[in-house]
C-alpha cells in the first residue's frame, strides 16, 4: 500500500513537530514537584528504582518527561492495563520477515522498554499496578539485572544510564489491582504526589494558559470549585489540575470575548466537571456539581 | 543536628529490626529495603556533606510501600528519639561524687537508722512488686487464652457460689435469720398468750425481731454488693477476652488471608457484631483490615475457581486474529491457512493479524445479584451471603453485573453498565445492617430493568436470601414474567434456615434453589448449576 506524497510529507512534518514539542515542557518545579525531582535524582544516583504515586492529573508523567529532558536522554513510556502483554514492552518479531529470513535481528521490532534499555534512556511504566501479574513479572529481570532475554536473539543488557520509573494511582494500589510482592520489593523509593498547594496550582494554571490574561479573582474561583470536589465525601475521583486548566482556558476565552459573567462561569465549570468528576454510586452527579459550584461562588463572593 | 554515615547505618539497622518486631504489621522490611535506605542516605550525604534526622525519617518513609508509610513514620520517630536520648545521655558528663561535708554527729544517727529505713523501703517495694506481679499474671492468663470466656464465667460463678456458701457457713446471718423466723413464727402461732405474763420475753422477742430484720437487711445488701462485684468482674473479663480475640484476629490475618479469626469465630461476623461498640479510630482501622483481608481472600478464591486462563462461568472458544505474539501457543493452523488462502496473501506479507488463534473466552453474560439484608438475615446468614456476593462480583467482573441490596427498600450498588471499584462495593457491604422487612418485588423490578438495558443473551438472576418475603404474590408474578423472558433464576439460600414454602413455590416457577452451608459452597455450586443449566 502506498500513500500519496503530500500525506507522507505531512506525516514527516508532524513527526518533526512532535520532536520539537518534546523539548518544550511547561512545568512549575516548586514545592512537592521540586522535592520529587530531587528524589528522582537521588534515586538514580543511588541506583534505585523509584515509583511516583499520585491521583490522576497531578503531573506524574510530565515530571518524568521533564527529568528525561533535563538529563538529556531519550524518553519512552507506556500505559499499562490488563491487556498489556510483555511483548508490548519488549518487542515482537515480524512474522513476514521471520518466514522469509528466519529468527534474525532484522525480524525483531523492539518495544519501548528494549529501546530505552539499549539507548540508556528513561522508561516510564504508567499505571504499573494495572498490569496483569504475567506482565509485571516480565519486568523483574530488567529491574533486577538490567537485562532481558529475547528468545532466538539472546540477552540484551541495559546501558548504564537506563532509568526505570513507575507511576501509579493510589486508589488502585489499595484495591483489586495490586503489585506483586516480588515487584513491590524491587521498587525501592515511593514518591508521593498529591494535589499541589494553591499558589503552585495558580502558577501551573497560568503557565498552561500563556496566551491569556487571568486575573487572580478568577483563578481563586476556579481553585475553589476544584478544591471543593477534592474534599467532597460523595466524590470518588475529584477534579485534577487538568480540569483547573480546562476551566481556566475556557474562562479566559470568555473574558477575551467579553462574555464572562457568573452564569458563564457556572456553565463552563459544570461542563468541565461533569466529565472530570466521578461520584459514588447512587449520587446524582449533576446536582452535586451544581451545589459545589454555587458553594464555591458563595465562598468567593 | 548533623549526622554521619555511621549514624545513618545504625539508624537503618535499628529501623529495620524495630519494624520487623511489630507483629501486627503486614509489612516486613526486606534486606533490599535496608540496602535501598543505606544507598539513598549515602547519596544524600555525599551530595550535601551531612545528614539530618529529617533525612533519616524521610528516607525510612519513602522506601516503605505506601500503605505502610504511616507505620514506618512512627517506627522511624521512635528509633530516632531513642538514639537521641542515648546520644544525650552519652554526651552528658558524669556527675561528680558528693563530698562528705556533714559532721559525723549528723551522719551517725542517720546511718544507725538506715536498716529500719531500708526495711520500710523494701516492704513498700515488695508490696508494689507483688501487686504488679498479680496484675501481670491476670493479664497474662487472659492474654494466653488459657481460660476461655466460658471457663472464666464458670469460675466466677463458682466463686460467687462459694462466697455465698462461706457467708452461709460463717453462719451469723443465716443463724440469725432462722432464729428470727422461728421467733416470729412462735409469736404468730401462740399469740401473746403463750407468753402471757411473760411480757418481758415478748418484749425481748420483739426487740430481737427488729434487730434480726436490720441484720437481715445488712446481710442482704452485703450479698448484693458481692454479687455486683462478681458480675462486674465477669463483664470485665469478657471485655478483655473479646479485645484479645480481636487482637488475635488481626495477628492471624497478617499471616495468611483467612476469614476465620479467633476460636471458631468469623472475622466478618465479629465485625458485624462489634462494629457499633468500637471507638471511631479502632473501627476505621479494623474495617480497613477486614476489607483488605476480604479482598485478598476474594482474589485467592476467585483464582482457585477460575484458574489462570480465562475460562469463566460459561466457557466458550472464539477464533480471532492473533492479538499478541505472546499468544502464539493458541494459533490454530487450519484456521490460519484458510485465512491466508482467502486473503491470497504471500508469505512475505503476513502480519500477526493473519494468524488465527482459538482462545477460550468468557461469554458475555448479564448477571443481577440481589442481596437480602432484612432483619431475618442477621448473624451467620448475612455473613455467608455477603462473602458470596463479593466473590461473585469479582468472579463475574468480565461480565455485565448489576448488584443491589434490598430489605423494605432497594439500595442500588452497581448498575449493569456501570464500572465500580470492588473496594467501594466492599465498603458498602461492611456497613450493612440487617434491618427491616423483606420486600423483594421492587428489587426484582429493578433487576428486570437492568436486564432490559443489557444486550446479552445469557441473563442470570441470583437471589441471595432466606426467602422470608412479605410480598409473596407480587414477587411470584414478577419472577414468573422474568423466567418467561428467558432469564435464568437462582436462589442461594442458607441451609440454616429459610422459608421452605416460598422456596418450593418459586422452584415451581423455574428458579433453581441452591442450599448452602458455607459461603465457599455458594459460588462453586452456582458455577456448576449455571454451567449445567446452559450446557446440560
């Protein structure tokens, strides 16, 4: 199958753009993020494997990406779930090449873990505890020995600069999906990230809306709404920083268009939160979110 | 305070050994953790040139997995405070010996009175030690569980009887009582004439009678107070024993996932019985332990039932393109060749998608679980049904499952198209109260609604109840409608006690009744019943 030339050109352009974007990371390295970054540095110096634990949207992957960028290494990551197999990490043999040339190096298409190992890059296993035990066990060897046996090819040994980071969701950690005892023992440092402090979250939101001007009272409102979801007993998954950013961007656009008022804020916050928040069973989500928004407005006014 | 690497290493060893001593903790720091702590502290030391106590505590916490970080913090604080004290003592200069500055005239009489003082002091110490020893012995005897509660109760009852016997034997009260009775009877029978002319005797008798009545009152109050004391002791020992059982339960759980904690006691039953009497903090902690154990048990038990492959309740095989090179063992050669021929592919063009594999897979079933939590389900029945429901939820996790709890009302826990974490469901189950009447018809209507939302062909209704329904007519009507709509009905009933009349009437409608003694039976019986009803 052949693509038209303009499609190939566009794909090339897109690939280049992605490469440039990888080098531009907006991060606020303050408070808990600074501490976590330092711990990552210390863990690597001590030859230990760290895991970052935090609720979704606190910036775990971003921190890892930033770490890879700062240490000038390639960055590979994969998000694991029950359907992830070891071959998704290690790589596969192309059956067509195998049939024509046999089990040779040419037929092998390396996975992100193998690539990170041979390039000495940073590999992030997102949501590690969601993987099945079979896949989790496949990681024991790379973590312990820094090597992996690829059938028909032999053993691949990781470069010295290879660094493995796991990220996890704390809710999952206590529940049904848990890390196998063997893997848990091979993760040496557990770095916790929670929702950041008000000032840091303000900065993160501002940094992610560089093209807009956001007055502090608007930011205060946004933060209040998001914070109330984080302390509500009926909410299982509260709003993350991503939600703050989404509300902020929509509000900023409304400010720019001169259509911003209380009603507009309620509408924006409701539309963002109804997708971002997960409530306990039996709770009317729409009513709960509306009450949270009105409570936040009351507190801010 | 700046610390050296030597201090850090000492801290690591102390921390690990102290943590391992904690028998109630489910985490034992491994040698790997000790090494990690040491390496991390060394890194920080070489980076900064010194270490602080905060560094030690921080490293101890972050190298411990999250659920145990709070415990780690406590242990680290304890270890650091201990070493701080030791350091403080070591750094203090030894006090100089006191010089003899008093004249002999003062010291001599003091020296002479020393033996008496020593004797007095020793007596005090001895009495203190013996009382302490006694308390320790009582505590130990309760702790060891050498005497069970019943024995203890027997003992105290025996002690009460012997106290009463002694009081009777010591005699005064009883003798006085009988004397009083005899005299009163005499006075009554013979009247004053029997004692006529003997007014003095009569007067004496009357005085004696009053005296006796007073004494009787006194002795009665004495016996009452004794009785109260003994009862209080019984209650105290009972409380201590139950506390000890709880502790034992927690300890056993740390060894292996088991729901049988304490002699013949069920952990979940203990939880349901005790939860209202516990202080909030203990309740929270115990709930966490029960939940963890329950989840672990569910995981282990489900694995035992389902094995490592994906064969579920309704096993089936499907032929589909190969998803992953890991699954090459399932490649079906005939199907693959047929597929390649139909696509007219050359060998060099083959991809994994062209390889066809035959994999065992679970059928997509719609299952509605209805758990009865009415007043009649209290105790053992509720425990059996709760665990069964939790295991079924886990087992059918690949299927469409709806779950509701009912009594007079219906409490929706999980809709058929909803994704709910097992943790949350178990939380709800642990807060269950067996209260109210049993109105099943509304729950059945809800189940019917759930089935309507599902597109699955295999629809199964599982009723976990003792079938003591109030709304028999309505329930039968709805059940009949469901069964005629090709919904398979199963009622899991506790063999201990259930409404046989209702069971036979719904059995006539086509519902399979599964009697269970144990929650382990419930799930395995259900699986085999479902398989046999679909596959013969």
